[in-house]
C-alpha cells in the first residue's frame, strides 16, 4: 500500500511537472525518454526508429516465465536506485519508458533472461551514480534501430507476446530482425486509464 502511494505520487509529480517538453513524444509525458528519429513508417502501422546510445540502470532475472511478482520486484529494485540507493544517495528523476528486454532460452523448456531498465536522465548520462544493490547495474545501450509496434491497455505477459507476434507477422521477413531477444516498453504509471496507455514492442533491426 505504502509502495503504491509512493508510485502514485511519483507519477503524479512527473505529470504536474511536465512543461514545455521540447521534441519528446507526448507519450513520454514530459519525462526524459530515449532520443530517436523515425527512419521509416510502414502503412501496416509500425515504424522503424533509430535510437541514440544511452545509459540505463538495469536488473536481471532468469526464470521460465515472467510473473506480476517478478515485474514488481524488479521495478522496485530500480525504483530504490532512483530513490537514493546509489553511490551519491541522490534522488534521481523518473524517466520513461520502463523497458524490459527478454532473451529467449534456446528451447521451449529453457529459462529466459528478463532485464528491466530505467533510462538514466539526460543530466546524469555523463555522471552516472553507481547502484548500491549488487543485483542492480548500469548498462550502456548502443545505438540501435528497432521496429516498433504501439498498443494501448494493461498488457498481460501473453498480451505482450501477442503484440510481438503481430509485429513479426507485419514485418513478414525474419531476416530483418534479431529473433533471440526483444523489448517491451511501458510509458505510463499504474493509474493511467487503459485506453490512454501507450505500450510498445520492439524488434531490433539487423543491418
Ligand atoms: C527533475 O525533474 C524536475 C521536474 O521536471 C526538474 O525541475 C528538475 O530539473 C529535474 N532534475 C534534474 C536533475 O534533471
Ligand atoms: C544480464 O543478462 C544478460 C543477458 O543474458 C547477460 O548478458 C548479462 O551478463 C546479465 N548481467 C548481469 C549483471 O547479470
Ligand atoms: C535500498 O533501499 C531500500 C529502501 O530504502 C532498503 O530497504 C535497502 O536496504 C536498500 N538496499 C541497498 C542495497 O542499498
């Protein structure tokens, strides 16, 4: 309950503080979010984005499947990092999206690795504070090109997989993207109405 209140007030603050916003997309709600350009939009409704390199705080989990408890536990590890669990005991602004990468195990009975990430705010990208929790680490995300499909709602793990499958079907050419890993991006706090939520699935383009 306490944790939910903290999250609600955090997102409420982020909302009320969103002014100006520069060129960031509206679905970032004024929070810092990774910079990209749209290389191509496809009539089927997905797009190809070129992302700049960026630094993220991250935590891993290896498991057969990803549960709500896993999601919450990983979120809070990163939330504690931005709340002061870092070498500078600094409060760090929330960013968007919450980005989850999934590495498939090699077979259906194999475990997968799930990595949850928050982007380091722009003002700290060159002055990243070290995490104090040993299971939390800083990750350098390289520049990358990703195919993106956007969708609303509160997706379950299965919903997200269905959206990923739709994106793969729309691209209709497995040679165009990496197929051992993919990303889910969620841009909204828990209180945002389902129809107003912005979620994305990403497949990383091969050159
Ligand atoms: C954190 O966010 C607030 C509200 O948007 C902003 O005024 C402040 O400058 C940000 N802090 C840093 C260090 O970027
Ligand atoms: C997190 O998982 C990725 C993908 O399996 C792996 O390459 C990386 O070494 C892991 N990092 C940590 C700190 O466990
Ligand atoms: C992180 O913060 C939480 C909540 O303040 C605290 O309980 C926990 O001990 C901290 N962990 C580390 C490794 O600093």
